[in-house]
């Protein structure tokens, strides 16, 4: 029985490539980015430079012609070097796994917290429901940029500030969606029967509520992943712009922000990390849209009518 379930799910997954071209393109882009992130974590052409370490070699490389004080893209440095002489290609490869880890962590933790808050609001008594919904609405109106700026001031510049800020601003959206779904499920017959038969709320939640809510929320989370990545890059971009010294952390957004000051002369410092941000966001958006369309026949019919 288990082998049939696995085989059926594998067949359904492979059918997604036939149903949705968006899913195929997005999945291909993300597989490439995942491979690059693995390569960047274990080995790069200039591994120490990729992690932001200034070596003796980078010191010798600074000030070489003809692109004073930085090296242009060439055979040895396909993306050129930054202001400290560090290989930009290595820094982008190392930054790939940072970007993916941040995105995945924010989406999954936000979904988990959102499901917990949404179920607490939608499957409880009236008092808890009202308090929870008011709290969710309050958190939704807080802009992620403002919260991130406050956390950077309190905690300091780093990945943890950005991750906490975006989890705090994304989880209420999933909480509200979960709350709406739970309120709809409470009115269905099988939930009413469970309550009438005396089953506990814990049993009903884990046996019926979560299995019916979680897949919808996870699909929504995959769809939102591209937007999450762009928000990460935007916040880190502002951190990079405000930095007075060279960025050691190989975060794409920070590198782009710090490189803006050299954009007229040494364009590659901001261009190539920005290109990787755009490609990764495009892959996530196509993956999410393709998955949503594949799971919704109504959406597939609508897109065929339009195009």
C-alpha cells in the first residue's frame, strides 16, 4: 500500500511537468540554483574570498590595471573582483546558499507559526478568537522594512535581524488564511460529526483540520517565496547602501547595495549579484504559479482563454 502511494505521488509530480510549462521552467531554475549553492558551500575558485576573507593574494590584486582599483571581468575572475580584490563569482556562489536558506527558513517558520495562530483563532471560543484576530490584523499592518530597521538597530546588522523581521511580518498573513479556512471547515458535516461523537479538539485538529489546511498553506508559501526573496534582498540592499566599510558577508542584497556607489565605473559589483537575485526570484515565482495552476483546473482554463 505504501509503495502504491509513493508511486502515485511520483506520477502526480511528473505530470506537473506536462501540465504546466511554468512549473518546468521554475523547477529547472531552482535545481540549478540549488546545485550552485551546494558548490558554493563546499568549493569555489577562491573559497576564502567567497566567505569575505581578505587574503594576501587579494591584497596583491588590488590596484591592478586597467580597472583601477578593481579588476574587470576576465578569464581568472569571470565576474570581476570587488573593492577589496575578492573574486565576485566566488562570493556569489557562497551567497547562493545564504539566499536559499534565508528564504526557506522564513517561509517554513512563517507557515508553521501562521497555522498555529490561525487554528487557535478559528477553532476556539469567542474571546480567544477575537483577541487572536485583532493581534493578527495588528501584525499585518507592520511594514517589514520598518521592523527590520528596528531590529538592525537593536540586534545589529546580520542575517538574524532580517529573518526575524520577515517571519514576524509574513506569519500573520498565513495565520489569517488559516483562520478563514478553519472557519469554513468548522461548518462542514465531518467536523460537526466529530464534535457530536465527543472527540477531543486535539484529535479533530490533528486528524482533520491540519491535513485539510496545511497543503493549501504550503502551496501559498511556495508561491510567496519569490516575494520573500525580493524582500530579503531589499532589506539587505539598504544595509549595504548604509555600510561605510566593505561588506564581508556574501549576501547578494548587501553586495548590490554596497556596489551601488561604484555603479558608473565598476558596474559588475552590483550587476551580477542583482542578476542572480532576479533569476532566483523568477524561478520561485514560476514554480509557485505553475504549481497553483496545476492544482486548480479553473485557473488552467482561465489562462488558456486569455493566452
